[in-house]
């Protein structure tokens, strides 16, 4: 794992030399793809082209649920908010997390947007059982303490992956846990100069993602999930380097 992390640092150093060539068209295309893929993981049925039309042309796609449209718009706005947090160097906090989640569920579930869950939940298709609701607030407090203690000692990619995994394991929200966790993961990556890591939402990629998460949640072995995130970051670095060169 250390050799891959060293390689990621080398790729990032190469990216830093051509970063001045970055432009709005590239960033907008990657952010559109990220919104599409993150929602796709959760079952959103909009295609990449349809997501573009909804976000950039203001169109309504016939035959597609209103919820799918709202998820695209909300994710775009949550991503913009996350980028503002990075640019303003605001510390990651519970308030930032709840604001992100509130944007994700805006207009979809007003009662639960930006609030920790008050009921027990099960994750469909998983053997892992999230903690009971009365434990959520305390475990989230512990999560932020862990983050503050580890933020300077862990490699940014490992920190981002672990924060993602720990958040979805607590499963603090009724809905929107995955999208919020992926935004928090990318908040950490962007803050340290890495590009957006776009976890794919096709069937095979989704199974790999969920299996790696379940292994971490049921056995405590996080290596598969950290490696998945590292591979995704490496692909993002190589892709952006290729575009800018």
C-alpha cells in the first residue's frame, strides 16, 4: 500500500506542474460525471446526458421521476458548497456535514434533511447492522475526534477513505449516507490537492464498492476499501494529467 501512496504523491507532483492548464470546461465535465456516478450508485435512473440537460439546460426528462431530477440538482449544489468549504479553508465539522446532507435531501425528505436518524435501520443486501439510533450522536462525536487526531498523521488518501468508511458504517442518516460520505471523502482529497475521485455506479463497480465496504464493516479489515479509493484516485490523477498534457 505504501508504494501506491508514494506513486500517488508522484502523480500529484506531476499534476502540480501542469495545473495552470486546468480550465472550467474540464472541471465542469468532471463534476457533471461525478454527480451522475454518485447518484447512479444509489439507483438514480438519469443518464449522463440527461443529467447534463437537467443541470445545465433546466430541462425535465419525460418518464423520469421528479426525485431523480431533485437528486441531480441537489448533488450539484452540495458539490458547489463542498468546493466553497475547501476554497475558504473551513474546518470539517459536524455543521459542515449536516449542511451537506441537508442539501442532498432538500425537497426530497424535509423532515430528515440535515438531521441524524431517530430510528433503527437495515442496509438492504448487507449483513452489517448499523448502530442503534441512540448511539449515533455519540459515535459521530467520536468520529470527529478521530478525524482531528489523525488528520495530520494519515496520508490524505487513507484519511479520506477511512472517513468515508467510518461515516457510512455509523449510517447516521435515514437516506443520503453514501452521497454525503463520498462528498466528505472528496472534500479531504481536494483540500490536499488531489482531483475528484469518481467511484463508478455501473453494476460491477457498485458490487465491488459495496463488497469492500461490507468487508470493512463486518471484519474490521479496511484494506480492500482503502485500496479501492486509492485506485480511484490514481485513475483520476492519470486521467487529468493526460487531459492537461
